[in-house]
C-alpha cells in the first residue's frame, strides 16, 4: 500500500535530540558543526538552547540545504560532503577549530518519503537514491553496470541479505530497471514465500543499494578522523549511527584514537606510538528511550557514541 506523500509529513523528526544537545552542552558558547544538517532539527535546538552558539550545517543534499531557516545569523548551511570537513572549515567565515561536532548518519525521513528521490520500496518513483549530486551513479545505473558477483557482495555486505544470491540472479535476469516498484517486485518474487511475511522483502536490498550508491561507509572513517583533528581541547564529537557497519567504524575509530601508550613504565620514551587524543565518554553506546521509539519508530536502530578531545582548554 502507498504511504502518505512526503509533502504532508514533517521534514524529519530529530533522533535522540535531548541527548545530543546535552552532550554538546560544553560547546554552548562556541562553534558547533552539524555535519548532517537534514531538516535542521538538531541545529535549531542547539541554537535555541544556546544563545551564544554558532552552527555550521553541512549536507550533501541541496534539498536539505534549501530548508535552512533564512535570517538566522548564527547559522550557516553549506552544501558539501562531510568528507571534505577540513576544506569546509578552511573557509574564512569559520574558525580553524570548533567546540562541538554532530554526525546524525543515514537518510532523512524526507529523502525516504519523497517518491521522486527513489529511496522507497513502498512508492513508485525513479530508481535513483542519490543523497546528492556528488554521488556518481543512480541505483538504476549501478544495477546496469554491476556484475552479478558485485551485486551479491553489495547485498550481503551492506544489507546482510541472506537471499543475496537469488536476488542478484533475478536482478541480472530482469535488468534494466527504471522504477522502484519494478525492482521491489523482482526482489519480492526472488525470495521464498516465507520470507515475504514479516517485513518487506526488498527492505534490506534497498538499504544495501542506497549505501553503495552513496558510498556511505567508505568516507565515514575519514570524516570522523578529520572531525577529531578539528576539535578544540575539551570539544565533543557526538555520532548517531543507524547501521551496525556504521557503528563499527565509529567504535573502532574512537578506540584507535583513545588508545593509551602501552609501553613498559621503565622505558625512557614511548615506543608504541600511541598518542591518545580523545577520551570516549560513552563506555557503552546510548540508545533512544522506549518512549522515543514508540513516538518515532525510525529511531529504533539509533546508537549514539560520544568522544571528547583531550588537552587543556
Ligand atoms: C538522518 S539525516 C539528519 C537529520 C537531522 N539531524 C535533523 O534533525 O533533521 C542525515 C542527513 O545527512 C546527509 N548526509 C548523509 N551523508 C552525508 C555526507 N557524507 N555528507 C554530508 N551530508 C550527508 C543526508 O543527506 C541527510 O540529509
């Protein structure tokens, strides 16, 4: 059944809003980067709570950038990929280092719900799924060009799809595809009847193709690494992930950059090369409350981690 159209829905309901704003409290008088601006829910709340804070919003989607409220002098929103964080901050309008950085990964509700963007297996639309014009290919083009093996790999790795082989074979058999519905129907027909009962059989494949086409994971480590370098001492990095592979990248990077020197104490100088530059503040990842998930089911897979830059302020 078709879902209600995106135009009748709010742009995006911010996830773990209270938690994100609280962890970024030490940045209340400084500069904060919202690296995934989306509908600007987190940015707006940060500006509302902290009258002295300034926010730089970043989004690769021109549609999200166009939603930015006009006439808010403390907010600047730029269309860019957060992979280019260092270049973005090199702009004269911004400082070299900031007090807080937020990444709220994944897609916005608006992107998912707007049929024309082609993200949804529920809605008829062009098979696109690019978050922004910087993504080199649409999903339709990726499917045209990929080998069956490459498709199996994408479906397995990014979708953890157990019927990856069958689905990839059916896709190769029936391509080209130009619409979301055509692809969703082919996928549904490729899986055993029992697998069609619980959740939509195309859910994992659509997620996998979206991650591949937007190269969502490849650049994430780089972006987070740059984010840590760009924090002032005492500055905080808050990351909300929605996929286990995303969260694994965050967890590993936080572990790498917080590792203490493991040399024996009697060694005159460090030989292991570990120079911890962050402290991880969330020993266990935080999750949204039950109330939030009941109110906003899209929050259910959210996982938040927070790190603080070491050093004297
Ligand atoms: C979950 S939404 C953010 C929602 C936002 N926090 C709010 O409250 O409205 C994620 C946003 O990040 C953007 N995005 C994803 N990957 C990006 C990247 N590599 N660079 C810049 N923006 C990205 C998407 O276009 C999307 O608008």
